[in-house]
C-alpha cells in the first residue's frame, strides 16, 4: 500500500466559475470561484473519515483487521487473484480471477497448479514467461495488483490519507529507490480508484476496477509498434522496452542496465 509519483497536472479555466484540475486516474478536482460555491452543478470531493496511522498500525500489527475485513490481510490481497485462492469468493463472487483472465484473454502461459487445475503458477516454470518479451511477468503483475488493491481497500477502511501515509511508512524499509517509486505510484493509483468508486464500494467492485486498470495498461503495451517494443535509447543493453506508459500503474519491476531485476534491499 503506497502513495505514488507526482501526477501530471493541467488546468482548464472556467471563467467566472474557476478552474478544473485533472489528475492522472484521479478524476477532476474543481476549484470554484466564491460566487459559484452554492451552484449544485459542482461538488467538492467528499470528506473521508480518517482513522489515522496509529489505528491502522494497532489493528494490523496487534489486534488484526476489523471484524469482517479479512480482505485487508496482505497475504489475502496478494493471493486473491490466483486460480487456487481460498478467498476468491470474497473478491470474485462471479466470473474469473485476475490470473484466469491473464491466461484466457492475454495468453499468459499456464501449468498445473493443483491436481487437475491449470493456472499461472507463480512458483513454477511459467513464473517468468509472458506472451511477448516486452510484456511484464506474472510476478510483476501480482505485485502491482497487490499494491493497488491493498491501497484501495485500506483507503475504504481507514481513509485515503491514512492509506497514503501507511504506504509511505512501508516503503521506508526498501533501499532501492526504483522499487519505492514504483510502489508509491501504484498505491496512488489504487487510492484514486477508491475515490472514483466511492465510500460504499464493495470489495468485488474495487477488485474489478483495479484489475481493469491493469488490463488497460497491458492493452497500451500490446499496442506498441515494433520499434517501440525494443530497448529504449538510454538502455541499449535491455533486451526489450521494460518501461510502463507515463500514466496509470507501473507494471515493471526496476531493472539494472542489463535488464535484470533489481533487488528491493
């Protein structure tokens, strides 16, 4: 769960009405002129109840998540997109899991993950395989999803600013700045998706929004021209383009100059 990189900003002048500032994945924040404050056509961002980091740490580290919120457990979130997830009914009461969609719609390779059950095995031979060499690996995508969904669920339970601060604290333990930047960016996207969904959004609804946003990013990558799939000019030793589009989640682990994963610590 983490905050994100500074978002790109633009502003549109509304004349006497004020300005609208657009944020990546965060909707529009309206800055009203005082004469327009009572116009019902415009509304400010709702005020969220912030439980604070102290409550978050107390419950997560000592008391456990609030009753009925098993989905806030980090391992539950990370594993929930797998075919064999024991809690898939919480996140996917209908339809396919995240990795089942990756296999069926994006041709990620599968293998037997339990007797007679085929899926993407994060520990098996397919853990680094992908349908095209410039696509992110299943491991990378599971990490991206865990941060986005974890931040969205935490924001719903504790408030978006609490989720942002808690995520920042979590990243303090990483020494690699590339991983910190990646996780902060993905957590920011997750928090913004929660704000779009609203306070009453259910866990399946937030899960669907997070998965969809990742699939949208994969579609952008799949749409790259052949010359865009190769190594960037500043990374000639990379085998492929391992950089995410400028907007949305970051779906690639940071890599060294040779294209190998960098450790977090």
